[in-house]
């Protein structure tokens, strides 16, 4: 009998999920999870956005771009989206995807510096800030700094949306914002709490 050849056909392009898992496992201390958010969590976090009036939307923690994609699909051409991501691989991955969409900027910078980026672009106020930051892994003082900057930059009728897998930052958020609506999304791994915060 002749030799048997075994051919293994590998997919050419990694899916959003495969890429995320590999990178998230390797950088668990900053990614804070091993799975991208589910479509249910994304939908629930973004359901309060009024795309018809939003001029500027900020995202903290692009990851594999699962929130970015949904926002970019729905926003008007004259709305600007700035998305901040510290992980170089996630940044490179998502930058490629949105490189032709000129009103979407994926920045390889910390969310702590979002005010500097806005000042460079002469933006003084924003409509929505959507955050996937793993705040439980942050120094309390860094979270405090981010929340205080968020309050300064949000328009009165704007809102800050943060999801978490626990209630550990609730009190900090309560002190920084006027009103907080709490929702829960069970259909996510792990299930998540969503804080929708209005500025003071
Ligand atoms: C829980 S993952 C969420 C990713 C994606 N948005 C999602 O919901 O699936 C958190 C992301 O925040 C990023 N991150 C952590 N610290 C950050 C910081 N200081 N500034 C910007 N991004 C940060 C991580 O690299 C990671 O991609």
C-alpha cells in the first residue's frame, strides 16, 4: 500500500473570537477576561445611545472591537468615535478593521489620557463614554482619576456606561455621578452588571 498523506487545512483568517482568546489569556491582568462580550451585553450597554444627536462617542477598552463595530455601524458620518486600547495586539487588530472609516480612531493609549487626546482635537465635551475597562484590576486612584475626567467631559444629557462582573466599584461610581441605573445581563460569560451613569 502506498504512503497515505494527511492534509490539514487551517483557516487563513482568525476569527474575532480566536484572536481575542489568545491575546486575552496572555494579558489577563489588563484584559480582565478571556472572552469578548456577548451580543446581549453589547446591545444592553448601547441601547441608550441616541445616534441621531451624538457628536462624539468615546470607548475605553477596544479589545477585539466588538463594541466598536456596533457603534461604528450605527453612528452618523459626522459623529466621531475615539476608542482607547492599551494592548498593542488588540490595537493593531482593530485599527486594521476600521482603517477606512475616517471618523473612527483606534488609539493605542490609555483611557487615563483620553482628555489629552480630546484637547489635541479641540473637543471640549462628549455625548457618550462606553467603558469595558476592568476597573477591579485598576488602582483605586486611577479609577478615581478616570471617573472625575469622565464627569468633566460628559455633556449634561450624556451618559457613561460601564459594565463589570461584580458590584465592586459601585460606591466609587455613586460618588462620581448624579444618578446610576443598574442593569444585569445574564447572557454573557461571566454575567455582567451594567452601570448607566448621568453626570452631576
Ligand atoms: C474586558 S476587555 C473588553 C474588550 C471588549 N471591549 C469586550 O467587551 O469584549 C478590557 C479591555 O480593556 C483594555 N484596557 C485595560 N486597561 C486599559 C486602559 N488603561 N486604557 C485602555 N484600554 C485598557 C484591555 O486591554 C482589554 O482589551
